[in-house]
C-alpha cells in the first residue's frame, strides 16, 4: 500500500467535509486553537500515520513468522508427512 505524505503543511487539495462532533468539546477546543480545521487536520494526519505504522509492523511480524515457519518446514519437513492416511 503506497503511503503519501499527509502532512497538514503540504500543499494538497482540500475540500469541505461535514463532521458531527460533541458541541461542548468543540467549544472547549476553540479555547485552545483559533484554527479548528488545521488542528483537526494535524490530529487526523497523526492518526493516519500511526495506523499505517501499526499495519506495517503487523505485516512485518507476519512475514517474519512465515519465514521462520518455512525454515522449520525446510529443515524438518511437515508433521503431517509422518501421518499420511494414503
């Protein structure tokens, strides 16, 4: 899966989206930022990057497990070979 830079500072096309958010939470957030859209974009970019890293890590772990299992199979053969009913 190709990963593109999702940095909020990057010059990318933007479009308006509708979000349903807790009204009180939005009011509180506005006391901390004057640009709620930019703040949400930064948080969303960080979330996406973290999810991509998690997916990559899981894939690498699965690849390592598969490689290890294949090495065991090559060295010892298949357990099922000793118990064939044919």
